[in-house]
């Protein structure tokens, strides 16, 4: 039983290592770039969602009925 546990443990530990070595080969390839307009659109949308969330919290707190 202990041999089976050690074999399974070694197998589970070696699988991520094999995956990592395959990813290292892919990591040396140049990454794709995007146009700056998409970065700006993402930034504006991200900030707008954060501001909208805080406005939503403020609105709910303002309309909260006193207990």
C-alpha cells in the first residue's frame, strides 16, 4: 500500500513539472500586442464599473429605511 501511495505521489508531483517545461518553450515566443485604444477602453470601463458600484452603495444607503 505504501508503494502505491508513493507512486501516485511521485506521479502527481511530476505532472506539473512536465506541464511547466512545455510552457517554458511557449513562453519564449513573442506575445501578441493589442492596439492602445483597447487598453484605454478597458481602463475607462473598469473605472466606470468601480464608480458605478460605489454610487450603487451610496444610493442604497441613502434610501435605507431607519429601524
